[in-house]
C-alpha cells in the first residue's frame, strides 16, 4: 500500500482528515483492485481477527465508505457543540469489531513471542469514585451505586449535584462562603454540577475546590487544585452578569502567581497535574481569557494555551479538540504520542505503576484510539504484537515493559 494512503487512513481514524483527504481516500478504496490491499492493511495493523472472511471484509469496506461519504457531505468540519454531542465523533467501530484501534508510527520490528509473566494481577479499569470533603473537614466516600445526600447536594455514585441556588435561599452579598472539595483518586472519575448549574467532569487524580453556593451578583470562582477537569459553564446572563473564574495553582512554584481563567459562559478543558510542569487549557466553545504572571491571552475555539510553570511562558496553538476531551467520553485519542506519554495517562486511569526495562522503548510513537473500559492485558498484548516490546511482567499493580 502506498505510504500516502496509509497516512490518510490514520488521519481519518484520528479525526484529522480534511475534505480533500476524504476525497482521495474514498476514491482509492472504491477501486476494486485496491480492496485486497485495504483488507491486508486492516489485518496487519489493526487489532481484529486475522481470519476475517470475504463477506466480513466487504461489510467493513462498505461501512467505511458510507462513513466517509457522510462526512464529505457534511463538509467534515469541527462543529462547536456541547460535550455530549462528541460522544460518537471519534468512534471507529465501522472498522474494528472490538472497538479498539492502535498503530505504531515508524518502522515496526518483527514481534518476539515471549510469554508474558503475570502474577496476581490486581490492575482494574477505572470507575466512578471520589472523596467529598465537607466544610467542617468530614470526608465522604462516593462510589458507583452508592447514594448520598446532604442539605445542599445529592449523589447517585456517578455525579454529585448541588441545589440550584436560584431556587433556594442564596447567601447574601459579602457573606461567608462554605467550600467543599471533591478529590478523585487514581483509577477514578466523577461528575459535578455546581449550584449555578455549571457542569464539571473530573479526571483521575484530580481535586477541585468550590463553594456550596455562590454569592449572588459576585464572580463565581472555583479552584482546580490539581489534575484535569472539563467545564461547561452556566452563562453569565443567567446570573446577573457574574463571570466565572477557575484558579489553577502553580504546583511547581507555589510562590508564583496562579493561572486564572475568566469566562462568561463556555466549554473548556484544563489539565495541570502535580507531576507535570505545564498547564494546558483547551477551548471547545465560547471565549476565555487566560491570566498568568503579568500576561493575558484570549483563546478562541479549537485553541489551546500552554503555561510552562517553570518559566511562566504562556503560548497558544491550534489543536484537535476531540483528542483533548476524548477522556470525558470514555476514550483516549492518541495522536503521535510516545509510549512514555501514553503510559503516564494509562497509569492514572488504571492506578498502576509502570517501569521500562529498556529506556529506548519510551520513545516509540503511536496514533489511535483506546477505550477506557479496555482490559490492561489486552492493551499490553496489542503493544507487544506490534513489536514495540518483547514482553512484559505484571506483579500485583506493577508492570515492567521489556
């Protein structure tokens, strides 16, 4: 298969193909002489059954072409829509019955068939769980399937919803504000609806500080202490013009001023983990202003700011939004990331520790999509089958890649 066609398939599967790319790809696949090559590529580079028969191949190709034609007719542009409408945007089930696709960039070596060693595997996929810390310091464990209720909030084990302040007795201006903390451990995720109706999705190993209710007419302010969160902010027009601010502390230099994000009503993602030196803010819809160390920048949709917390440099670039927010919808979209970067993300979700017996393995790059409900052994076997690693060992919750 021509290298340019391989690149087009990869671009299509990672939602980065242009309308011109789609035209070229569909014309190539529709030629009957190219279908055996397409089948060979799928069987070689995609994690599906290598015994796929001809009827299944035809079905896969027909679904593939149908999807491309549909996207061409829509102009294939990123649409500014609420987060829940992105749920099917990155789906590649048309190609892979298992719902999983992953491939290595660059040369692939012949895999060595060395049996992995698995001893008392304790690694589980992440789930909905969090710790709620009340104003007085009391800590409540929130877990999937467990109901919890206070005077101000209710949780069904997957999300916690605070009472709508506009329909209850709001605190008077300048009154003391009661704060809660929601802490998500490794291997967890949780949703939160603030009293003003703002929705927040919190990723693994994250912590958010927020008021039980906002003072009427005053700026609504929360603090992402660390980790990653997606915000769908309730418009300021519904709250007397009050803006919404998110504070992100500089965990690398605590004495340095914090990053402040100010919005009126919008959707955006913030990622700033304790063990990383950069804070990334990605705008999906609306407009936000980033303030950091005597500088400020305005983000437009499909842009991302990058604050280097060691130098306080603030830069802006265009990004593929779908890839940045895929975690909210149960996926990891990987776009040219190294195995080291991928493992760091997976370690948080699977609550595991990973070591590399050979540091050269860390720099292998991949593109593709992983599901958050995928068993870790299946993912490791797939990486092994691509010849990236020779084998691996699992001991309790520790993995060694070799």
